């Protein structure tokens, strides 16, 4: 049995159209829940079910479906998650598209697939006509800017954008913030930046194809690209995804100002360009912090999310978790999207990395074109077909993230004495340990447990071992970890159990003791106050 959503997320007052795929002609019991509280319930024979979202709804919700036989016995069931938000940027989930060829035929299928994973925003990678002339205005067909090999159709771009809108998905156009053809730099020397090369000063290039440009707010390049970005929005895109290449670092290059070469501050150029562009187009912006640089800008750039492409900065899951958590904190709560590339065949690496990033309140960029997983930085080529079992496992992860999104948007805390709570537990991600952390929401909290037992190294870009499957794990929870009275305890797992299962608790002088049924990759303890608000 499958349950198919018609939108990536829903707004308060929307109608959810839920399609049930089942070979049997059953009665179906459908419940719409906030944590353990049932908001809506119906029993029906229909396979297309409408659920009206309450006008005051917000955050994560569960959708549970049971197929009943003629004796009202449960013969099949499925548990899913969904988010309710006023706009996509309240609870973003980021994906990508790369196929804009003129005879594309699977647009509806692709966007339906992404909808089930709750992807609410898409980066259109390498769609543009050129780096200084983004929108092709001479007709329908043109070739991609990088290789000049792939045909791109304006008609297909618009069809993708419009179909995405029908599913509450926004489309952001990839734009390099400072790359231009060499002829542009030569024609406008004051727009470019330069480097010393022995006794010469040369244009700074990228991959022997492009030149790096000056993005200060008074630069001619900046003014040109602002107008191009305006055309992008007029074309139909909802916002801009700005890329950079990780260099030059501040002070490593020169800008030509009034015929004089002066030290160039790249970070200042990024900040001025982005914040002024936000004023100019008044649309969503995303910026790529390549290798988490310049991270100091994360607290004052006017972007919707924090997008990090980690390379040397995060060799293990410990550093990756820390970079994610710090970006969330530094940006005053914006979700970090981690463009961390993993070979599509490395199933254990993918699941453990995703569990680590999600538990750290971020999300990894991996889903895009139909049944593809991203595996490298050049999106059109660097991908592989996702294994069916892995696709199902990832769907459970994304449903879990949606269903319990309130916690992931709440307060994250490391547990300093994690080793006292559980055997082999750790405060940070460590090899051969269980990483325990806590997320706090209003009168509820979630204790996340990510399993690295049996994993000798946490080098996430390489193949990781499968963690040992653990069962009946004793967990001791100190009173001071829970800030509310009358707690009830529930077991949930992103691996295979989205529906909360209440678990018994033993009460001691200064702690609660519970037993977790199992831990494969990622399981959690929900702690919810049973004292209802008056």
C-alpha cells in the first residue's frame, strides 16, 4: 500500500488530496495527527481522500492509514509525514534539476516523485544561456553555457516551473555570482579582479574558461548581473541560487580602481552583491558557502537558507555535524542545506550521513531528477540511479523529518554526559559509539540516537560499514534534561517506525529509565507532556 500526496507541503486551510494505492478493495481508516493528538479521522472506501488543513495548523503532521477487512481488522498500514507552512521557506527541503532538453517527457512524473519526498525548492543547475547573459531571448533552443553541448528549451524550463508551482515547489535559477567569459573581462577591465603572477598582473581565471569578476556594489559587473537577474525573475523563476568557486580568499586578489590595483576583499564583495540584489529583485536568494567559506557572513546575508558545499572542512561526520549546527545557530535559525556529495552506491554512507545531518538540524542535497541521487559537483553528469530499497529508506527519512519538523526547528542541545545515559554513548558523533542529542520544542522534546557501533571510521565520503543492529537498549534520562512536567515517552524511528509507540518507564530518584526496542541507523525517543493546556 502506498499513500501519494499532491503537494510538497500545504498551507493552513488547504485541502490535502491523498491518493491511496492498494490492490485490495478495503475500508481505509485515515488519521491526521499532531504528534500523538488526532486532528482528523475518517473511515472510507474511497482511494482519493480529501483532508482540510485547519486554518491554525503549522509545522509537522502525521498521516496514518490503515486498510481494514470486513471485520474491521487491520490488514495493512502506512505512516507518512507532511508539513504545513505559510510559505516554502518556513520549512525548506531542497533538490535540483538538470534536464531541460526540448523533448523532455517526464516532467509530471519527476515532480510527483520529488513531491513525495517533500522537496519544496529546486535549484535549476546550468540552465542559463551565458554567464553575463542569463536568459536566452532569441527563441526557444540554445546550448548550455559550460560545454555548449546540451540543448536547453525555454519552453521546457517554463513547463517545469509551472508544474512545480502546482505542487507548491519553487524554482531557483543557478547563477554564478562572479564568473564571466574572458572577452567580457578584457572589454571591461575595471569589472574584473586580478592576481600577481611573478612580475605580471593577470586576470584571475576559473578552469581556463572563465574570469572572476568584482562584485562590489559599485562594480559594473554587479550592475549588469542585477539586470540579468531581474530578467530571470521576469522569465518565471522564483528566486536565484548564487554560486562561487571558493576563491580568491580575502586579500589574495586585486581590483582595478581608477587605474590602480588595490587588494580585493572577496567577502565584502559577496555581502554587498547579495544584500543589494535582495533589495533589487525582492525575491528568495541562496548562496553557496564553498567549503563553509566565508562562514562569518552566515549571520548577515539576506538569504533564505544557508547552503554549504563541504570539501576539506568536514572530513568526518563529527565536523559535518558541527558545521551544520554552527551554521543554524550563526544564521539565527536558517536551515543549513549541505551539498555533501556521496557515491550513490555507498548506501551506508548515505544513510548515516543523512541521519547525522538531519539530527544536526540540516538537510543534505541529494534528490533531483527522477530516481537519481547526486554524487558530485557537476550535477548533469555526477549522479546515479537510486536503489529501490534505498529510495524507500530515504522516503522514511524525509517523512520523519516532515512529521517531526517542529523539533528540527526547535532548540538543539548536545548532551555533555551522554555516556551516563546509555552504554557506548557519545556527546558528538564518534566511531563505534551511539551519538545522543536532544531537540526541544514546546512542552515536548526528541532525543535522537544515531548508531555508529561497528563503524570504524566516520569518513562519510568513503564507503562506511553497516552499523550493528541493536535491540532492547537501556536509556537513562536525567530529570534535568526535561523542562516540563508529566512526561510520556514514545519510541519512533526514521528507519521504520514513524508512528509513536508508547513505552513504559521506570522512575528513580533523579532519572527515568526506559528501554528502546531497536536501533539500526537512527531511532528517537519522543517525550511529550501529558498535561493538556487549559
